[in-house]
C-alpha cells in the first residue's frame, strides 16, 4: 500500500523566531499525487467521519483530474470554510480515522485535511447570485465559525443578516485564539469579504446583553436570532498561588498575542519576556500557548499534563510540531501548587499513574505520593473554558449546570425564535462542530419561510 505524501513544513530551527505558518501545504503536483492514492470507495466511509458530511470522494476525484475549482465547489456544498477546516479539524479522529487506507496504519489514511486546505487555498468559486430576497431580518450574535456559517447560508437564501460581535475583530477563536503559525489571519479576512459580498452586515464592538438587548433587537425588526457566543471564559485550577504575578490563563495570553499583536514592537501592548514557561493542560489551547511562548523567546517551555500523551485531546499534528520545536512534555504530572512569594518561582506537582477508564472513556489518573518541583517564572493555565457569560445579562433562557444554553434537536432555545449553537451549547468543542450547528440553524430558519 502506498504511503501518504506529506506536506512540507517550516524548518524546526526557524520556528522559534517567527509566527509564519508552520505547515506549508501541498503544491499542485503533490496534491494530485496524494489524490491519486484515493481508492474512490463505493461507500466512502471517510464521509461518515466528517461532522458536515463533505463529499470527500468527489472532491478528491476533482483534484485527481486537476480541477481545483470544481473540487472547491464540491466541498462548498457542505462546508464554506475549507481553507480553515483543512488546517484545524482534528482529522485523525474524524474523516481520516474512517478512511480505509488507514485501517492498518492510521498514518497512511488519505491526507483529506491537507487536500481540503489545498482546494480552499487555490480553488476559485463562481460569484453567487441571490435569487429571491426575503425581507426577514436575522440577528447573529458572535462572529466565530458557528456565526459565520449560519450567516453565509442564510445570506445565500436571501435573508437580511446582521452579525453582532463583541470584539473589534471578527472570527471568534479563529482570530483571537488559534495562533498565526497555525491559521494565518488573512484567511479569516478573505472569508469575511465573501460574506460581505453576500450582503451580510457586521456590527463590531457590540455586546448583545449589554450594549443592546434581544428585546431591543426585536424592536428594530429582527425576527430570528442565532446565538453563537462561544466558550470564552477560562476555567481556574483553584490551587494555591494562582494569583501570583506571572500566572496567566491561556485565553487572555493568546488574545493579547493574536488580537493585539503584543509580540510586535510597533504595537502598544507590551509583553514581558519570561524564561521558564510551564503550561498546564493537554488540549489544543495548551499546545497553542506553549508554542506561542516558545516564539516569544522563552528558554524552556514545558507542558504539564496529568495523563499520558495518548490521552491528550490536542490534534496529533500539533503535538508533533510542538515536539519538533523543543517543547518539553511532563506527562502524568498533576499541579498541586504554584510556588513563589509575589512572583511565580516554580510549579509543585504530584506524579500520577494511569488507572481504569473513566466516564469519558479515557484512562483515569491516580496519585503516587511522589512530588516534583518544576522551575518556572510563568505559568499558563489551559484546563478548559466555559460559556461566555456576557449574553445572559438581560434575558431569561434555560441553561444547564455548566451555563450552556439548552436547545432542542433544531437548536431552538427556550426563548421564542432564538436558536443557539457552537461552544455556547456544547461547551468547548471544535470548529467543524460549531459550523455544523450554524448550518443546521440556517436550514431550519430557511424552512420556516418557504
Ligand atoms: P467562538 O469561536 O468562541 O466565537 C464566539 C464569538 O462570539 C466571539 O467572537 C466572541 O467575541 C463573540 N461574543 C461572545 N459574547 C458575545 C456577546 N454577548 N455579544 C456579541 N458577541 C459575543 N477547534 C478545532 O476544531 N481545531 C483546533 O485546532 C482548535 N484549536 C483551538 C485553539 C484555541 C486556542 C481555542 C481557544 C480553541 C480551539 N478550538 C479548536 C476550538 C474552536 O475554536 C471552537 O470550538 C470554535 O471556535 C467555537 O466556535 P463558536 O462559533 O461557537 O464560538
Ligand atoms: Fe475532514 Fe474537517 Fe474536512 Fe470534514 S470538514 S472532511 S472532518 S477536514
Ligand atoms: Fe478515498 Fe479513503 Fe474515502 Fe476511500 S475512505 S474514498 S480511500 S478517502
């Protein structure tokens, strides 16, 4: 069986000094070579692994024939953000996991994500013409992947869509969370330009629930609402020393770097250089924070995670890139206290061993009674996020014990004509899940007016 054609990556020794994208993607020749490996299976199991059911077999077949525009058109029927999903989807647990070529060795599955990214980067779509304008105003709250997808699908159906965004930039986590070296921000700008061309209006710096309420928006003629405000509230560890100088939450840290460009001297958002950075957590957020700290001149960056590498929720590619970049992994290690007088001096941890699988299906971790002290002047906490609370100031709406909005199968909440989706419903999840919700809600709203 032929091996996967890998994409080129930026050399390891260049990475600590640049925020340039690490994975360089395919060129045409290599994309076609990889596409030619696809067996075009009669019932393509890869498609079952994709949350939005991209027609993988068909788009790969177009790439095989050199028809990149047609490949993009095919993907666009189900996914309007292929250049983004191709870069950030956890393919190894989704589409590529179910590819038949990966049964014996997952590393030989077709490189679906990178092919999708290639089509997204180089394919061109025909201009969309909106056939029938509907005079129905829809308000979308939050401009992350859920909001963007819902806006795009509804605008194409002729609805008058306005997106309200609390921040001064659009894109949600795609802009303020995921770093430039993984997801270049120009891609989000391009996607917004497409939405603008479809007639989507944008109101930035508006916190719905504070600047304006849903009732007031109803008064302005909005008939339907989609709340996609994400999970932007970081979870605390609740251990001693969490208030010391030098302790950061990953979200705040990444926002300063991504959104306010704190790493560039021409911006007035200075960032203090730390030498020994310890990041607590094992997901994409932890890996992004660690790799960002490395690029900000830290001498040592260590990930502290209480389970083993196998249980880490981060994408495999990010773990591999982090290792190449010299990030150290202190696994089976559970933080107990951040030590220091005023400033962080070390992270005191207990060693763990793996136990039986818990309710999440992952191996649990058990204390050993053995302790270590890891030298640190900065600690970044990345142990999860919960519902963004700002929306809930002036509205009565049913939420679960985690603060997430409760919705039915159509994503309708307890408030009339108000739908919700993405991380505000599921808790911290994935870009493609958020997009799937946005698409579903757009289809439900569209059906109401047919
Ligand atoms: P968000 O992207 O969070 O967008 C919500 C938007 O709503 C924000 O722009 C926010 O400012 C705005 N908002 C909030 N409250 C209000 C209000 N009251 N009024 C107006 N606007 C408001 N997923 C992956 O699939 N792959 C990855 O590699 C990956 N890496 C990640 C790395 C980081 C650092 C983080 C934080 C998350 C990562 N995720 C990843 C998760 C993924 O980004 C999220 O699941 C996804 O962005 C959720 O989309 P969303 O549209 O629901 O919300
Ligand atoms: Fe795979 Fe994500 Fe593309 Fe679906 S959207 S085919 S899961 S990369
Ligand atoms: Fe191609 Fe793999 Fe999908 Fe089969 S399962 S159609 S080989 S990508």
